[in-house]
C-alpha cells in the first residue's frame, strides 16, 4: 500500500511537472541563487540529514572524529565548503566506493561498520519512484527519486540547449528503460526543458512490473496534451534501424539531439558509415561512460557534435561540457548542487597512486546523501577559462581527463585499465582493422586460475593471432616500469588468449574496455 501511494503521488505530480517547462532565464536565476546559498544549503543537509539522523553512516564517522554539528558548522564557516570537506577527509570522514556500495566494511580507528544502500537515503525526502543503476561496477544500486528533486536538477538542460544551439531540435533516446534509471531520468529532465523525445529506444527489455507504470505515464501525459514515447526494444544489433530513423529526422532540417552512451553512439556512427546513412548534424548528448579520443573521432567523422555529460545515479548530473571546452571530456562542475575534492588512492600491485574524486551532496533535497564519497573515477580539477555562459554564471570549476580506476588482476600482477584504452581503441584498430568497440579484455575464472581473453569482434575479419598477441604485449611493455614485468610474465605463462567473439556489454548495454565475468566458468 505504501508503494502504491508513492507511485500515485508521482503520477499526480507528473503532468504539472512537465507542463511548466523550465526557461533559460528562470534556470539561470535558480543556479545563481543556489551558488549564493551554497554553504547554507550544505549545512542544512548536514544538520537534518546527518546529525539529526541516528542511522546515518556519516554521523558514526563524525562521532569517531569527535565532531558535533557546531564543530562541523564552524569548520565550514572558517575554511569554506571545499576546505571543510578536506578537513573532514583528513579526520577519516570519507567513503571508498566499495564502502559506499556495501561491498566492504568501513574501518576507522579500530571501529568497524557495515552499511547498506538504504542507510544513505535522505530521511527528510519523500521518494516517489525507485530506479536502479546500470551495475557497471556492481549488481546495481537503488536510488529513490521524486519530481521535486528532478526539477531542481533539470535547470542545467535549458542552459546546455542554449549554449549548443539546439533549442528547436527533435530529440531521441537510446537508453535502458525501467527499472534502470539511465533512460527515465534524462527523459524527464530533458522533457522539463520543453523538448519531449519523439522516440525512446531501449537496448534492454522493460521489466514486466514497470510496464503498467509506463502506460499510466503515457495516459497522464495524454491528459496534458503530450505524447509519451513508449520505450521500444532496440538491441545492439538494431543500430542500423535507429540510424535510419535519425537520418529521416536530420533530413527535416530541424536538427536532432540524441541521448545515449558513447559506445552506443559509436555503434550508430559505424552502422551509418557501413550503409552510407547520413546522420551528419546530429548532436549526441553522451553520458554513462568515458568519452575517449578514439570514440570522439568516430563520432566527429560522421559529422556529429558531442555534448558531454558527467553523471552517476546517486547524485544525477555532476557536470556538462560547453562548446569552448578544452577537450572532449572537459565538463563544468554543477557546483551549486555538488562539491568535489580529491584524495590520493593507492593502487596495490602497481606501486602508484592517483587523485580520486570525492563527491558530496549540497542540496537538502538530495534523495541520497553523499559526503566525501568516491565515484570510482579520477581526473583533473581546474578553473574554467572558456568564458562561456556557464562559466560567467559562476559554474567555473572544471573536471577533465576523467577515467575509471578499475584494475585487471592476473598471475599475481595488476594492470591499470586506463593504460589499456589507447591499445584497445587506437593501436589495435590501426594495426588490424575494426574500430574502438571491436577489442575488449574479458577477465574470467577458469578452475583456480584467472584467464584474460582478448575478445576480437568477428567483424574484424581474419587476423594473425600471434602477431596480435605480440602487439598487445609489446605495447604493455612500453607503458611503464610496472607493466614491463607483467607483460613478460603474461607472455611466459600464456595468460592472454584470443577469443573471437563480440565484446560483452553490461546489463545496461554499456561496452567497456574491460569486462569482468562474475560467474565461474
């Protein structure tokens, strides 16, 4: 009954939410006011969501560090928001991504805690709808959302639409449908800007329990004179069909904004190239994966533009690119709603460390509370020098060179995945053919051994497998002094094998350079 009431409220508020579209001027006013109240909003979240919440994991950390709310408040007043977050981090108030997802116990100063995802929900926020992340690093985590929070996060969309000049463009989506949130959340936020997608392609089947909800959503939107694009199944093999539709939209002359993952955008561009389908003029709105240079080149090669989005389910949109960005993956931080600092994260087995991002929620209405939580990524934090509309508004912090710190382990050796991307997406396609999605490392357990398969798409054609293996091992040796012994050991132990198969996708249809198979084989 409780769930029925939540969904009923969601659908009752859906029509008014969509009917009152966000405007550019209104969005800029909201962002400016939130920037002015940044510290006050954070302190309100800290007080109500953490210190007055006995179940909060962060309250346990503050207690260990001997902070009262007034101590935390004074730290923010004295050092500013980012300075206070750094002080908290130094006192042990932060979470690794494994601690946040409940995959690893939290251990601080001799105290051990085990938390689950529900412990991080904001007790002050009523949730109306539950969505699940795509499970790129885990089985997927649940996030409770409401339309009030989505409305607060949708203010960036009119700003991006204006900066990239796509106000009158038709919109399409190739993101998973419910229960995964990758499609529903951007659909609702983009629709709030007044642009309702005309087609929604989903690479994964709609969960049976959510089909009724989608039909109700369609009926509610019809009452308000809007057409809901019921998600239609389009697997990875349907890229050509989607590209044909995209070309038909482009021919109308309105322009097309297409929301999807970078790897799916590459599939669309490759399908278009293979059948000589003209999708030039499309603006890809890309999120969910790193946008590598190799992927960006394929997309640009078909005459398409890119709007990079940096986001993850628990916080929503973290940053977005501008037309004057320094590189394809540089984004402006949405600093009115999130804060970011960095900490040194050691990489066992590599003798190295990196500057991992730690993100924090700011808005008191955040459905999930994050305080110095790893996102699983690292990169460079800087100041905007582009002079674009977002920077002038005050969104002047940039994040660039964003990469995951996932690792590959075999024969007692560890390899940093970011080092493999240029080999898989650039070196091998140039030497043996294919594109940036045609090569993937697949880590599997076989008996008591870890086996590393280099998946090569059958579309690449005939290859000299020994030459291919030799090229990979040779490139590994060049990376650093840490990868040289790994390459030598892998060569001696024949750890790396060639497997002619399509690269495997995650449950949300993302394709990464590394796929770790969970089940035993």
